[in-house]
C-alpha cells in the first residue's frame, strides 16, 4: 500500500520520529529509534554502518555534518514491519531524493535501513 506523506502507513510513527530527530540534529533521539545491532547500508556513501556506533557515525556525518533537512514524500508498506520511504534531502551538499527501505523489530526499533539516492 502506498500512502502519501500525511496519511499514515504501518511504520509512519517511527519514520516521523526519525525525520524529526535528524532534522533537529538530535543524535540521541535518533539513536533511541535503533536496535543495538542495527545496520545502515548506504551505497551512496560507499559504506555500511553497524550497531549503535555505526548509526551514530552515520547520523553525525550525513545529517549533522551536511546540515541535512529531510522531508517525507511517501511511504510504501512492503510488510508488517518493513516499508520503503521516499524523502527529499537538502543540505550543504545540495538537493537529492532519497530512498530508504526500513525494517523494524517486533518492539518497533529499526534493525535495518537500506539507503540510496534516486
């Protein structure tokens, strides 16, 4: 099911909290959304980020470091705890449309994000 940014989706609350935390450059709030063994795989950076230390590095480097502002464009639910989101990124790097596939555990914590640009 595809939903527009304002209409919901199974992972909408966690997506909204992630975007709010990164837009506020609140690393601790962002980290609180991730499982201890979470993975962010982002080919656009050439790296994979593992665990809380990796997630911290990713958020600090690519959200704080580039003063990235994120705006949700759409959510497509692809499972009970999995969704693809399309976001608009702006920052010191310019402008990009990002695609994030997010997977959560039963407790609602993010266990994996596969990220790339359109």
